C-alpha cells in the first residue's frame, strides 16, 4: 500500500494521496499551478479571489475519487454485467481517473481562462487549441517519467499518453470514456469543486450546494434511446442536482460574467498579447505556441501569473497593463437582458453602430469560458427495480426546466468616454421607445 | 474578446433549417439526433458550423449546440416538445418564427455547398433513429481520430474501438455500420 499523505483543504478537509501522486505533484509542471490563479483578476472585484489552480486540482481529484467509489459500490453488478468491467479493470480505471483529474489543468495559461483566446490554431481544423490540449501535451511530453516509472505503477502500467488521451477524449481510451463525465460533464468533479471553492474564497454563497448528497445519489445507467452508458443521478438526488445547476447559474451571472470582472479579462488578454508580441516567442504572432512539440510546451509553460504580473509591473504591457495597475478599466455602457430576444440583439448592434469608434470591445456570454447553457442531467427513476427508467432532471424539476441559456451581450467603452457614450445609449433608447 | 458585434446567426439558422427539413421526416428528431446530424454536417460534409464536438460514452457532443437550441426556441424558431418521459423524449419542430431565423443567415443556408450538404445529410441520415445515428457518429469520430494521428486504420481496428465505447451494440451491427459509412465514402480505411 505504501505511505499515505494528507493535505489540508478548506473545502474537503483533507485530500489524501500516495507516494506516486506526491511525486507527480512535486513535478515542476504541477508546481507551476501554484502560480496560476483560479479566476484570473477576479480579485479586482472580489478581493478574496486569490486561490490557485493548484488547490483546485487536488480538490477535483478528491471529489472524482468519491464519485467513482460511490458509483462502483452502488452499481458494481451493473458495471460488470452490462459494461463488462471486472475488479481489476475498475481498480485501474480509478487510478486513471484520479491522475487525469489531478492533471486536467496543468495546461492553463496565465490568469486561467482569460488567456484561452491567445492559444494558437490547429492547422488542420482551423480551430484554436484549448487548455485541455495543452494539459494533455504537457502530460505526454514532460511527465512521462514521473508517471510511468514509479514503483506503484507496476500494478497498473498506466502510460502518460493514456492520461493525455483521456483528457483529450480520444477514442483509444475505449470503455473508460464512461468516466470522462466525471472530469468534463454536467455533474463533473471539476464543477463540483470550483463552485464550492470559488464561493469560499470570494466570500459569496451563490455556489453552495449539497455535495455529499449529490455524490450519494450518483449512478450509472444506459440511455434507452441510443444504448449508451451515462453517469446519472438517481431518485432522491433531484434537489442536490437542482442546487448544483442553480449554483452554476448564480455563479455565472454574479461572478464569472460580472461586468467589471469581464473588463479585466479583456485587459489581461490585451496585456499578454502585447507581451507575446514583444517576447518574440513566435515571430509576428501574438499567440502562445501550439502544443505540438516538447519545445513548444516548455516555452508555453514558462508563462505564468508571476511572469506576466512582473512584466506588467515593469511597464512592459502597454496601455492595458497601465489600466490594470491604475484600476481604470473600460466601462460597460450597455447590456441586453440575460436571455435577449432577437430584437434585443439587433438593438445592441444599433447601439454599437451609434457609438462607433468609442467602442472598446463587445462581450458575449456565449464567448465566455464559464457559459451558462440550458443543461439537463440524466435522471434514474426507480433505481435497482425492474421498472427502472432513465429520464432527465428537467422532466421532474420545474426549476431546471425553467432555466434558459444566458446570452447577454455588453458593450464597453474606455473610462474617459463613459459619460458621452451613456448619453448616446440613452438617446437611442428614447428613439426606440418613440418608435413603439 | 471580440471588438465588434457578431451574432452567430449561421448556427441558429442551421438549427431552424434542420427543424424545417426534418419535420415529418424523422419522428425521433430530438436533442440526440440534432447533435449527431450537426456533427455529420461538420465532419462529413465539411460545413463550418462552429461547434467543437468532443467524444463521450454517448458519442460526439457539444453542449453549445443545446444552448443554441434553447435560444432558437426562446426566439420562437422551434418548439422543443416533451413527448414522453424517456431520456430522449424530446421532439424539435419548426415554430412560427422559423423562416425569420433562417432568413438571418440566408446567404449561408442558400449557399450551394450548404444546400447540397443539407440535401445529402437529410437523404442519407435524416430518417435514422437516434440509436443508429449514435453508432455512426461514434464510428466517424473514431475514424477521424485515427486519421488525425496518422495511425493505421483497418475495419477491425475501428470496429474494436467502437465496440469498447459502445458495449451494448453487437459487433455485427458495428461492422455493418462501418461498411455502410465506407460505401458512402464517409470514412476511409485499409481493407
């Protein structure tokens, strides 16, 4: 069994780990997460928001393990008879899930999601890379030795590439894809941890829900319409699942998409862009190198909050760096309702045209990393009985059924143009009312 | 973040157009069928729909698409009906503002390439059940993944990977789907 270590955690009490996991945590790629803040510059609005991806990653591993253990114990027969698992397979998958959760964020850029828009494009698909792909590449290129050659791995023979494939959702992981819902799904351990952790540090109550009850009602079932296995919540867990979905909605509208916080996302992106252009990481490009080689990933990982903040402090990040230091951020002068009608969207376009060159940037809820989309959750009725039936949470929850996708749009102008811009907006609103 | 305003009308119009075209064609046109058809449109027919599908045990999926469906419903472009209590018991139907939503991205929808792709999509896959589409979408995802990594692709390898992800489908059924997709030139492998 080996030695077990415990790390104190403000959300889960203790996070427990073995010597193998401790060595992985001590690897420089993981230690870098101490220098990546969980919510970027959210402290400009909520001063307590100083926590990092380091503690969140430990928390995700802890929550995912509890979820996995519960499902395994509750549905052991089902996993074996319907999905062909055996005890050894489940033991191995648990280790795969733990390590994948631990490492899922190692590829984050400085200020976490804010800099996601500065990732290079995949030449084949034309789409920008995502932090998950940088995480997978960092694991694959840089952590092979610490993952594969530890004595505790002799029982599992887990390869770094396998963890990378799991994080990327690659088909080569086969039936283990079932557990991907625990890392990236509607009720995943990532969300389960960050809602509670962010609320705790920021000092808001919006993200709280009953984690213990949620875990105690997790199960696995088959979608009858397409014969696919899914992680679901069973009867008795409806209110815990509802609470988590509402927590997401509240945290999105009150914290992640808060208007000033989003302005600082913009300023940090522009600052990093200016720094990248100066650094000549890639000649003529204002993006991070693609996660396609060991050298690129090493170069990418040199960028963390400390480095960026140091350069900003030294005056290297241009006007946006200065704005951040003086807290003279751009101001939102117009916003649509949370769920705008088509005409609201078109009115926003009219406002933008009227403001012309005063517009600094336009922000969309759908373009934000922490989106709130109308979500549903597989829900198992009469679990364990012959008339067991998989449905969706919205079928039995009018609260979940009533929540719609948040699609708010905001228009920002520089601080000095705020009053003038607000006058233009007021004039356009009046014209609109008169037309009605 | 964007400097200018850019409403993704093409995404919304596509959902509305599919609701129109599948009305009366696919009695199972719900959320699962929508996910798989848009995935095909993007992967097989090369239409830039703007989605990022990822693989789960329930096949390729992008939650953004369901978010967009919710908005199109909110705007009166489609109605998402609950027809029974089963997991997939939703039906998407065109609603009173369907043409107005399609009209917002008229150029895209009426573009020759998009039109041809939609015609072929509906003719090849429009009437399939959610289960059949699920199997085929997973197969296409698996084949594309192997292709992207430059790995050797044989019928056996593709069938074996799909079978691991979809343990409730028998091997013969998977093999049949693989051969059918190859016949349509929607996947490639070495015999």
